[in-house]
């Protein structure tokens, strides 16, 4: 599923920021609205001075992973955690690829940057894949097209997607 820069529709197997795909291209995209998601606030963990702060989102993700690790240690010692997830506030996002198992057993996670994700004649692809200053970013559990721009996210790392579409990875610090 692809998402537009104006907001994020319900969850799917992939996440992208930038220009939305042609809404008539596939059944998965028909009839979807591109409305802005509600902003998270409460304790101010997701916003600094009213602006999106992926550092705060990443910090919240790390604290959550730490809590999950504590729960597993107490209630399911010896069990492994496999976590691929995305948290967004409607303007920015942080995705996670994490496991306590051997890294070879971790679920996969990929990013793709480009000018725009399009579907034409039943074939979907990123225009200008790998373009660092493009207007679209996708995060997906596996490459969803044959284009060359898919980059694997390292195991036990977060991917930060800023509102200006700058992408950075950092190690999970749970």
C-alpha cells in the first residue's frame, strides 16, 4: 500500500511518503482518501515546538521495545521477539526491524526512494529509484517491485523518515 504526503490511510504491508500512486491503478488504492492522520500529543513525546520530531518518535519506539523485552523476559523467558512496525504522526514516520533471535532469522524490511511510485498496466514501480532527493519514500517488508532502488534495513535498526523525506537509519537502543 502506498501513502501520499497529505496523510496516511489504514495500515498495510508498505509505507510511503510523497506523491500518492494513481488511485485507480489497483483495487487496493481505489476509494481511499488521503486525509491527514490525527497528531499525537499528550506528553509531547512526538512533537517538539509543534513540529514533527522523528527523534522523539524513535525514542518512543526504543522505550516501547525495551518494555516489550522486559515483559518477554518476565513472562516468556527464552522466547524470541520479531518486530517489524511503523509509527507515524501523519507528517513523519519511524519504522523498525528488530529481533532477539539470530539476525539470519529476522523478518526483512526495505526502503526505496524515488520521484514517484506509479502503477501502469498492472506493473508498479518507483520512478527514478534510488533518487535521494526524490519526492517519495517507501518502507516495505519486502521489495514490492522489480526496480533497483530497494535497500535492506539492517537488523535491529530504526528507519526515520522526516517530513522533508530525508531518510536515516539508527541502531535500536532498547
